[in-house]
C-alpha cells in the first residue's frame, strides 16, 4: 500500500526541526530510521500531514561518557550500539541486546530514539533502558526536560513525549566497581521479535552483596516492564542461586503475557522466571561475583 499524501521536511539543524515541530504539532511526525513509521504509514495506521526527517541533523549520533554518565544520541543506529567499544567494555547489557535486534538491514537504519519513542512492548531497547534506569532528554523550541524511562513509557505504542518535542539523547549513570549485565532473548528464528526477553544487570558492593539491580522484561505485557519488586528483592543479598531464583519468581509475577502464535501465557511466564535467573547469573559472573 502507499502512504497518504504528506509534506516532507528535511531540516539540517536541531533548531530548524524544533521550529517545524512547534509550527505543525499534532500534524507532524518525526522520521528517524523509518523502520516502524514507514510500515505504519503504508498501512495507513499513521497518516501525518507533515513528515520531519531528522537524519541530516548533526550531533545526534554520538555514544560517549561525560560527567559520570553515558550519553547516547537519539540518532544512534542499532548497529552503532553493536560496534561500540565503549559499550562492549563498560555496558554489557546494552552490548548484549543490540545484535539481537531485528536483522542487519533494520539494524543499519533503526535508531535508539525511534525505538524508544515507538514504545512497542516487543521492542528490545525499551526494557534495556528501564533496567538501566535511563532518562531521556526531550527538547522543544521552548526548552528541555529530562524524563525517567519509567515515566516516558505510558502504554502500548504511547510515550509521554509531546507533539512539539524531539527526543535528543538517552542518559544512563555510569556503573562503578564490580558490575555486569546481559540480555537474553527467546525468539522463534533469528531476526524475529522476542517471544520473551529479559534485560538484567547487577552491581556488587565492597562487602560482596548486591548494591544495585536492574531487570526489564520484553514482550510480556502491554509495555516493556521494569520488574521493580524483583530488583528490590536483590538489594543487600549475596549473589547466588537462591537470590536469583527468588528474583525470577517475582519478575514472572510482574509479567502479564498473553497466549499467541509465539507461545502460551504459561510458557512465556515460565520463561521470564528462567531467563531472569539465568541473566542474573551471567551478570554476576561478569561482575566477578560467581
Ligand atoms: C522487519 C523488522 C524487524 C524488527 N525487529 C525488531 C526487534 O527484533 N526488536 C526491536 O526492538 N525492534 C525491531 N524492529 C523495530 C526497529 O528496531 C525500529 O528501528 C525501531 O522500532 C524504530 O526506530 P526507527 O529509527 O526506525 O524509528 P521510526 O520508524 O523513524 O520512528 C518510530 C516512531 O518514533 C518517532 N520518532 C523517531 N525518532 C524520534 C525522535 N528522536 N524524537 C521523537 N520522536 C521520534 C517517529 O515519529 C515514530 O512515531 C523491527 C523492525 C522491522 C522493520
């Protein structure tokens, strides 16, 4: 199918893009990698009168550390996450997730900003960023605000971004000390969306107990899920089978999968439990605590 008619804008600066968003508001849609938006437009699920292509804007595609934080530009492609030495060395959960997103063609074009704003409960980066306690930077022509991922994710395909705002950056507090994380994805075949996937990370304190835990769940609810109670159950515990099995059980309770072509509700819930336990075990190994 062909998309409905639209006017195409290709701003070359952030200020120009923000001015266009301020002018057109609800009538406009931002085009990043186009891997979700273009299919939606072709199916006429989206029919923006104004399309604002942000691909020519410079300065939105860096992965760097500053002031004790990791900063990822909204236009960073999935494949940039895959090939980043910084992520491979210090942010194993993101590094593990990136190569499991879609296929090489989609990874070449799809962006982290587009993936997060799309708010697909089957999106991999949403749960990674929930587990990482990430914040997103939203800019408009009148200012900037920083929003925690827990407030950014509102519902299925719905974020808290305003029509006049552009997501410009993702910020994550850099880990210190003994730290590990991973992303486990169960998929029917390579390149498929997750049947179930789990993002897990751990920080181990000087006394050998868990000082920070992050758990995000993919494809098992109306949104990506932050398994807060399971995270909290780990704090102060000695890393090991008992603590990880308990966290897996609590995370499974926080999930609300549905039966579909990828599996039954009971199977998916069970896999949340198994993958959270395995993911935490791997995170502890990487942190040198197992
Ligand atoms: C065949 C196929 C398989 C896929 N498999 C997976 C998978 O396994 N896992 C997975 O996570 N994803 C998967 N995807 C989705 C893919 O990761 C998309 O790239 C991603 O969801 C959207 O990113 P994008 O840059 O293409 O965004 P676009 O399609 O350009 O935009 C998506 C939405 O976000 C908005 N938007 C984009 N950027 C911004 C911004 N900076 N500020 C404000 N709004 C913005 C757009 O207006 C639109 O509403 C798949 C896609 C395809 C086509």
